[in-house]
């Protein structure tokens, strides 16, 4: 059987770590998978593409993207910006259009989920009073194929400065899980798109590394520490990995969904 082809537009700060996380999770799902990473060309319109980025990913090409069986758009450190202020927003919107027209299975994560919900279903976002950051309890509130075999109450890491305007969510977008504090965890679009607002792809140390990266970039600012995460909260030591089983199940479910949709396409062509 030919490998399931997954494309990923990697918009995260930590390019290498992000690629390693997704590749590991997708390839451990129990089915042959090939993963291709892309970068937004417009992000480097006025400067050279960094050598590392060019080495580990390809320039986004819609023809290549729509040849994939499934596609993921990651989070991005731009949720405090208005969508039209993001330099690669047109490229992302064109990609979403192309994926829908080609009936490619889609998974949108964190900022990727926000921008897709806005573009596809007109749902805006608002800035939070403080970063929602840490490991929180979440509850399944509606059926979702990606939450199959996941406990009704489960842990997941969240890391974001913004949230969708829920009063704008209509019948075309169904919230399928939310955190104990009421924040969005996942949703399902009427056309089958999956929206993940938590960072279930994060490994054990990812929240700590994100906090350290923010502190290093702006040591003069106060940054929210990740909550409910460390065994030693005072010293910020020994991160817990309470979402590991949920993580594996979620991405296994998604790969199975992609495989099933590919089989349907093959049958129709045949």
C-alpha cells in the first residue's frame, strides 16, 4: 500500500522541534505515512529564506499541497495580530481554498484553527486578558471522530493569547471539546475540517521550552508560567506529560480518518 501523504505548513517558531513532533506522531499511528513540510513563500518575500528552513521544508506550492491525502496548518506566534496584518495571510487563505476544492482532509492547530474558522465560517477572535498557558482538564461535549477512544475528561496543553468569539459560532462549526475553564479545545466544521485549539502535538518539555524562549526574547517582560505542569511548581522542574496517551490516540484517529477518506476517493475513481 502506498504511504498516506501528509502535508504540513509549519508556521511555528521552533521549526525543527515542530517537525520532529508531528513526524513522530504521524508515523507511529500504525500505517505507512510520508510527511512533507512546507513554508509560506510570502513570509520571505523581502529577505532570503533561512538556510535551515530551506533545508527541512519546501516552498508552499498549491499543486503539491492538493496532491496530499491530508494537510495540517500549525499554530503561529501571531495570534495577537489582526489576520490582515499577517504577511502570509493571503497564502494561507489560498491554501485553505485549494484544500477544500480538492477535498483534502484538513487539521488546523491553534492559530491555524483560528484563521481557518475565521476564513471558512466567519468567526472572529479576541485577545485574552492573559495567556492561557498550561495543562488543563478538557471535556468532550459533542461527537468527533478524532476524539474516539479518548476519555470524556482528558488533559491537554494550551498555549495561546487569543480565543474565538464564541457568540459568532454558527451551525457550520460544532465545538466538540472545551477546557474546564470554558476555553475551546476542539471543533468540527460542517465540511469535515478538524480544528484543534490545544497543542496536543506538544511533547513533555514543550511548554517549558516555549516559556524559556519568550523569556529569552524579552527578559524585561513578565510572562505567564505554565499552570498545572510541573511536579515542582516553585522551581519549575519535572514537567508532567499527562496528555501522552491522548496525544497518541488523537493523531492515530486523524491518520485513520485520512486513510478512510483516501480509500473512498480511490473507490470513486475506480
